[in-house]
C-alpha cells in the first residue's frame, strides 16, 4: 500500500488538538512559532515533547537556546496563531498586528499574555524523526488560567461548545 501525504494529513486532521505558540528569547527579542505537535510525555520527571520541522527557524533556535516556553492558546487568540504560523513574519510586529504581548519569566523566556496555560521548558533531549525533530523538555514551571481553548480540527480553527453533549 502506498499511502500519500494527503491521505495521511486527512487522517491526522481528524485528531482535534489545541494550539500552542512556542516562544524563545533571542537576545531580548521574542521568536514565536505556532505548533500543535505537542504532547505530555512523563510525570516523573515532568516531561513534554514538541515536534519541529527541520526547515522552521525555531528548529535552530531550540537547539541553540535549549530553553523555551509553550503557550496554550485561548479561543480568542486565533490571529496570534496565524501570525506565528507564517515563516515570513517579522516577529517584532506581533503586538501591533495581532495584539500579542509578552512578559518574561525569571529565566527570560517570553510568556504570552492571555494564554490558557504556560509551560517553562528546559530541553533535555532530541530525537531525529524524518523531516522533524522531537524536542523533549523538562517542565520547570507552569501558569494556568481560566478560559476556553483554541482548537484545530480538519485543517481549520474551531472553538469548544458550551457543553460536551
Ligand atoms: C495550527 C498549526 C499547527 C502547526 N504545528 C506545527 C508543529 O507542531 N510543528 C511544526 O514544525 N510546524 C507547525 N506548524 C507550522 C509552523 O507554525 C510554520 O511552519 C512556521 O512558519 C514556522 O515558523 P519559524 O520558521 O519562525 O520557526 C503549524 C502551523 C499551524 C497553522
């Protein structure tokens, strides 16, 4: 059986996910990337993973900085997701164009205002996997707030209904 990338993407699109912005500090500037290949890995120690395409600028930044943030987006942050999904974005226009504002953690990692959750991550290992790298990181701190998530399903953004049934 020869499975095409289109069929693979259709199948994966049936798996609804949240949406995150990976944030890295670049000498005082914020670099962000939209990512939904994010998963919890271990409770002891506290580990998560993100999968990043070799061609993404973030790929080199994660290897170099070895520290990053994962910001879980709220349902009203779709424009921020679209902004950080563009390879050509000048990341310094994030506040004026889509209202993305950041504070810094005590490690200097950018933390996005209004996100549903923030995880402060320290890279512990990497695994090459086809055209992506799996970055496994220890979670050193979290911030959690109330609200509804931004979802991604069948290639489009969605929001959660008021009730599950
Ligand atoms: C909803 C959504 C989820 C995405 N998830 C990932 C992901 O998990 N890994 C990845 O490498 N790219 C993912 N992308 C694509 C990147 O956001 C995109 O290639 C981005 O331009 C890379 O930015 P950079 O070159 O500044 O690192 C996703 C895009 C969207 C819209």
